C-alpha cells in the first residue's frame, strides 16, 4: 500500500513538473543520522543509558536477594512450623511483587523509560522540524521526506539529502540560544538532562514508599517475635543440656563412690585374710617343729612314692612287653601253619608216588 502511494505521488510530481514553469524541488532527511550527530541528544542518551543500567542492576540485585531468601526458606522448611513458613513465604511473595511492580514502573509501556525517551526526543524533533521548515522556505523545496520514517524510498540520490543542512541549522540555532541565555544554560547544566516523571508518578511512588515502610515495620515486628521465639527455644535447649550434664555427673560420682567402697571392702577382707593366714602359718610352723623328730624317725620306714615320670615309663615298658608277646605269638602260629602245610604237601606227594607205583604194578601184570 505504501509503495502504491509513493508511486502515485511520484507520478503526480512528474506530471506537475511537466506542466509547471519551474522544476519541483524535492529533498529528504535522515532523522537517525541527525540525532546521532546532535551533541545534546548524545549526552542525554548516554545519561539515560546509565540510568537504565542502574535500574536494571537494582532490579537484578533485588531479584537475586529474593531468590536467595527462597533457597534459605526451602533449606529451613524442615525446622520451621507451618505458621512461620507461611509467614516468611508471604513476606517473600510480597517483596517479589514489589520488585515486579517497580520493574513495570521503570520499563513498562507507560514507564519512566518510555516517558523520558519521549521527553528527550521531542525537543530535538521540534528543532529538526523547525530547521526543515526554515530550509524548505529558504531553498524553495516543495517536498521534504524523512528517510527513517515509514515512507518506502527505493532509491534516493545523495544530492537531495539535506540532513547536513538541518544539522548546521540546529547547531547554529543552539549557539545563538546559548549566547543569549548563558544564565539559563548554566542552570540547565546543573539540572538533569532527563526531566523527572509527572506529579501523578510522584504521588504513586510516595504511596508505594509509605506502603513499603508500613510493611517493613510489620515485618520487623514479626522478625523480632520470631527471633525471640528462637532465643527462647535455644535457652530451653541449653537448660535441658545442662540438666542432662548434671544428671550424668551425678551418676558418674555415684559409680565412683561405689567403686571406692568396694575397694575399701576388698582391702579390709584382704587384711583379715592376711592376718588369718599368718596365724595359721605360725601354728603350722609350731606343729611342724614339734612333729619334726618323729617324722625324721619314721621317714626311713615309709616307702617313697613313684613319680609321674616313673609311672609313665613303667606303663610304656609294659606296653612294649605286651606288644613283643603278641608278635611272638603271631610268629609261632605262622610257623605252625607253615609246618602243617608242608606236612600236608609231603603227604599228598607220598600218596601220589604210591598211586603211581600201584598203577605201574598193575600195568606190568
């Protein structure tokens, strides 16, 4: 559609050129090029970019802090009651909603960024429009197009580009303005290049700040209450540990006393046993001294008992004798059997000889 409109416009211009006494003068500008070469616009854009970066950093920091709080809440969820968990989760959700609201306020369709961009570019656009009007009236241009606008320009010769003329006009006008209003220029330099938001924005920010302050006070009270509850639990746990330590110390002392009593009892019993043993030994010595003479006299008549080694040796010798006797009996029986077999063989041989003799005798007869 735009191409058709442009085509019809060019045809109309050519027709008008054919019928007019003078040629139609056409020019165009490149608004993007002009803006990039206006010092005031570049400086204001740089400052606005810095503000945008600060806003982004601030939002990112807040979102990271919220994510960290979420992780800490997840890690501590097993230690918290349901009420404390829900309360902290509600606080985190509220903070996250505030950050998202702040992000929308800065970067939304009607946010500060869009407002300040419009406020930044509108004065430059007014200057461009005024410069184009001045040049068109001076140079007798019939049409001036904007190359960076929605108009489709399939081809444009550089000799029709008046962007540099517009830039020179804006610069010249700016210098004249600076020369006439030095005091105002100094005041403007001290102010921000990008103006503040409207009064409605300020009121909304004030309301948000008040709401945030009230919420922070409420959160501080709840946080103090939670800290007090945690401190009470800690004190109770310390008291319980102290009671357990005291109980363990009492048990240890009791066991130690019992061991000491047992040791004393054993020592007393040992002392009594030692005394009894001493008395018995003394009595035995006395009795042995009395009976020593008679024991010496009778010792010659009493046979000395055999020792264990002598008894074992006697048993071993007895076993050897029994084994030798059994071996001899086996040899005797073997010799007897051999003798009997020999006699039986001789008897059979003798019978065979007799039978042979009888057979020979019968044969001779």
